[in-house]
C-alpha cells in the first residue's frame, strides 16, 4: 500500500484539506458543536502551523492532520509547543502504517521548519476517552489530564519531541536472527 504526505501550502491543497475533513465530520467524533469543530480544523490554515494531507495510491485523501504553534492557555506565546488540532485517518487505512508514517512526517516537518519558528520541544493533543485510543497514544505520549464536556470526555496527551523521535527510531532497527 503506497501513500504520501503533503503540506497544504497552496489554496488548492488547503481546499482539499477542508473538504476532506468536513466530508468526514461525523467520523471525527469530536465532542464540540460544528462551529467549534470548524474553528479547530481550520486553525492550522490561519495561525502559525500546518495542515497536512495523506494521499493513497490513487491520489485520494486517506487522512489529514493539522497543528498550530502555542496553546490557548498561554495565549499562543508558548511557541515551543505544537498542539495537534485534528488528526483523522479513513477507516480502511487505520490498521496500516499510515498513523506511524504520519508521526514520522510530523517530526520531519518540524525539523525542516526549525528556523521559521521557535524550535518545538513538545507536542500536545486531545483525544476521546476510549480504551483503544488510550492504548495507542500511551505507547508514545503521557496522558496528563481529562476534561468532561457535555458531549463526552477528552484526554490530554503530551510528548516531548525528543521522546517521540526516539520512539519512532525504535521501529527503524532491523532484527537479526
């Protein structure tokens, strides 16, 4: 299965990013109103950050993620922190390596743009309070809090960029038998 990632720097790719996420709005399972969800998924296009699309072998979107630099709690002055605003993979690709390759692309992207903003030290994200998601995310990130909203509970996760880089490198080693 072949796929590739693309930074949405042109209007055409930004349009595809938004169309893709809006087409999968109900599958995002975010416990927010539509207007709040729209602000989260579009913020990487308007703030310091990036919107990324993953394409399959037929050049169709298979996933997307977007992030901004800084957090609302610190009035976006903590530019050394990247906050993932959205991450979504089409169901048929969820058991594949798309998630792992997306993490690799994120780290590589942050490394390539280190001179444009304050060097990133930490990545933060929120995810629905579900056992399978916690099992996945706790492999490389620490759950630091939970927040109960009217429509559900979200867990907050944090990972230092150096720790994520080390986690990803552990999959690069070849096993000798």
